[in-house]
């Protein structure tokens, strides 16, 4: 092999190695961050240290039975709640007089997700949203079966693609059943950097 060919191959190999190191460094910095813990209202989870808590603001905005709201303050844009946020709500179903629950376990969570799917698909013909895409999935949260719904859609008023992830699951206590809902929302343009954050929060989510 001539020296010129060897130099060309060496330069190509070094370029590949450098680009690989840059890629790994970028992904490591994106996925590694300091966290703090939310612990209140019977739930706990970890979220980025540079995010803020907006639970009080969420309740002021009539988000029913909001247990927690955290988000990225850099996405507030002058509004009371950031566009990149995670909100947790709940509803309760008490046992009947005969000591049993009115529905099978998981029934309310599954029906809630079905309702959101149907409503969002209907929005595809609404003048407010275009190009709506819906996906569903089953997963486990804190050892409990959960139902997941995600969508992206172009909001004609904001002129931006929006992303939402909704997870519903139930936990039964001696005298009641609590339906927990975790809602993750952001602009679709930011989902590349926030989806990993949402997933990490969900993986640390626990209910007492």
C-alpha cells in the first residue's frame, strides 16, 4: 500500500472516531442531568433540577384534582404554565354498599384512554388541528398495568405541531380505587430532547 493511500485511510478513520466521540458526548450530555424529587399527595417522582413546580398554577387554571405539575420554565412564553410540562391528576371510585367496586380493575383507565383516542381522532377533521397522529400502548407503572395514548397534531392557531402523552392507571386501596393520569405535553419540535426526560420521570413514578 502506498503512503498516500495509507494517509487517506488514516484520515478517514480518525474522522469517523472523532465524529463518534462527538455523537456520544452529545447524547450523554442530553441524557444526564441532576434531578430533584417531588413528594406530595401520595406520589413521588424525580424530575430535572432546572425545572420548576407549577402545581398551584395548574389548580388556578382549573385542572381538576391536580396532584402535581412540573415543567421547563424556559418554555413559559409569558403564560402561567410552560408548554413543556408533566401534570398528574386523579379521580376516585369508592366501593359499593355491598363492599365491591362498580367496575373491573383497570376499566376506568382503559375507558379514559379510549375516550381520548376517539376525541383526538375527531379533531383531525376540526379546523383547529391538522395531520393528527395517534398511537396507543400498554405498559407498567410502579408495578401496575397502565394504558398509554400519544398524539401529535398541527395546531392552526399556534401554527406549531404539538405533542401529548397520556398515561392512565389505577391503584386499589381498601375502600377506594384511584385513577391516576400522567400527562406529558410539549411542542413536537422539542420532543427529541424532552421525550427522554418524560420517560425518566415516568420510570421513577411511585404511588403510596
